[in-house]
C-alpha cells in the first residue's frame, strides 16, 4: 500500500478552496506531460465533494485547465432516475460542468455519468430484490464497459476524489458489506443494495479500480467525521471502516479540517 499523507486546513470553506486549487493545478500538470492527450478524473457527491466543485467554478485557476481534454467520471452514484435531484452527477453538473459545457469549453461526451435507473416508476415500485440486483448488475457492467472502451484494459483515473462518511465509508463502499471483498481486476464497478446511506440502490467503483488511480484524495470536514477520518487514515483494510482500503499508485492524501483531524492529531 502507498504511504498516506495528512493535510489539514482551518475550516471546511478553506478545505474546499484549497482542494479546488490543488485539483486545477493537478489537471494542468497532467495535461502538460509530454504525450498526454487527455486526463481522467473521478468526482464524488456529498457535502465536501460538491463544495470542492463549486469552489473550482469560482477559482481564479479555473482557466489554467484545457477543459476540452478533461474527462469526468464518478467513483459512485445513487441508482435513481436520471432526472432525480439525488444523483451525484446532477449536483456536480450544477456546481461546475454545466457551465463549462454551456461555454463550449467541454463536450457532453466528456462527462461519463454512471447509468441511471431507467425502469419506470411503476416497475421500480414493484421490483423484488432480485430485480434490483439484475438492474444494478447490468448498469455496473455498462459502466465498466465504458471505462474499458475509453481507457483500455488498464483503465485508471489520474485522480479520484472521495468524501468520507461519518461511518468511514467512501464511494459506496459501506462497513461490513461484501463489495469490499471484491479484490480481482475483473470487477471494476459493482452494485449496492440496502445502502445504509439513502438511497438504498447504488453503483460504486471497487477497491481494485480505485487503487489503480494515480492519485486518491480522501476528504472530510466537520467534527462528526473525526472518528472516521482517524480510523480510515490510521488503519489498513479494516472492513469496519471502508475508507481504510483507499490506495493509489502515486499519491494518497487524507484532507481534513481542524475538526475532522482532531482524533488523528491526539
Ligand atoms: O453518494 C454519496 O452519498 C456520496 O458519493 C458519498 O460517498 C459521499 O461522498 C460521502 O457520503 C460523504 O458525504 P458527505 O460529505 O455529505 O458526508
């Protein structure tokens, strides 16, 4: 496993601004590497994830990035209808990407949203757990296919950003759930049923897919995250705190505010 670095900012607002700047600098640096024609990043939902994207939109550094070469993916998604406000991709588009597309700086094809639940409301309401499982499996396979089609067999992100939940989850990998045990390179995306954080159906990248990334940043702010940030940072592969499985090839950061870092610094 790669070594982990802790970075602490004074408060959630400065955390969002700093991670926004770090992201824009990283995208620019990756795109500046000789021979590079694109960069691929995975963003996330939740409070810090969305605040980071909003800060990117208003950052003075927004324009250093050639957005026509940036491809955006999701580490996890809520498996609901495409037009549901619960979707992580809707929040991310509203925070940043819709504006870049409207300005002609990005194309729609660069936004690789995870599949939505395209069953009718009626079909969803009568669905059995087996039906849900099949719908999730089909959607996960489609996203995995898109990753392989776009990026080849060794599909990997240049950067994955995650919010850490108060229970220590990251992506949609929850404590004690079987998805954490998927450790082969054959399953890069999988479905989740009965998620403890609503909504119950979700899609998530798996630990092996995440660990192939060049950079993984685990973000969490506020006092309610202090235990989760400490356990995930200090432990390795503890199924009670899924964030402890986070890994990457070149850089693994835990990014906290003073409150969420409190138990790491004790
Ligand atoms: O679909 C989701 O809910 C997110 O992808 C999830 O993984 C989120 O990033 C964390 O739960 C942290 O969320 P908060 O920052 O809101 O606590």
